C-alpha cells in the first residue's frame, strides 16, 4: 500500500501545528501563573460585589460624568486603600482630596463633594471604568479586553457627588 507524498505532507504539517499550539499554550499558562504568583495578597482579595445584590443600572441609573471621576494616582493608592480598608466610601474635604491627588488642590465642582470610593482595575488590555448612581447607591463598573488573564488591583477613585453613597457596588468584566 502506497501513501501519497501529499498525504504525508499534510500529516506532517498538522503534527507541526499541534506541537506549536501546545508550546504556545504552555508558554501562555506559564506567563499567567507567574503573574498570579507575584501578586500581593491585597490584590487577590478584590473588592468585587456579588452581581445578585447589585441594582440594575438600566432601570434608573444616572451616569456620572468622567470629569467628576478621578483615579487616585499611583503614589497615593496605598494610603487610599488603607483608608477604605473597612469602608466602601469616605467623604473627603477638598484639602484631603487634593492631598490624595499628588498634593495639589482638589477639583472644584459647585454643590458637589468629593468621596473616596472603592474600585478595581486590571493590569493588561484596554481598560474602561464607568460610575453610575442608582437610588443613592454608587456602582463602579470596569472592564477590559485582553488576550491574557487580567489580574485585578485595588484602584480607589475620587468621585464628586451631591450626596454620600448609601452603598458602593464594584464590578469588573474581562473578555478576550
């Protein structure tokens, strides 16, 4: 029984594809495992809320203008996380908000007060964060597109609101 050269070439090409795919998959898992192992404990215990308890944004949610949502700079993240250790949000004075924002003055919005709120961000991919107010609660929703496992990090925000949040809900979604 003779096997054609074309069939042999196809079988060899498929074998090479399987070997390369297995190698790439192993490398990707190794990168992801290394990233998970290097994360400090405070990153792994994320502030994510249970979706079942979150209000539905589409019902009556009001989008908070991005100008009123300011991520705490890297230099102040640690102290902001410590402030939010046992609370979902904290009302700040303009001076306190300014100190967290690299020692400058906090932004000024008439009739609004600054609140430090819990939020999370990812370490890879395209990123976006939106803040909504629903029935007195604040929903911080973030997400990313990435080809790798996205590791979450605490990333508090300063949000200017006209009243203190009754609750803060934090969500994060990632897709490839």
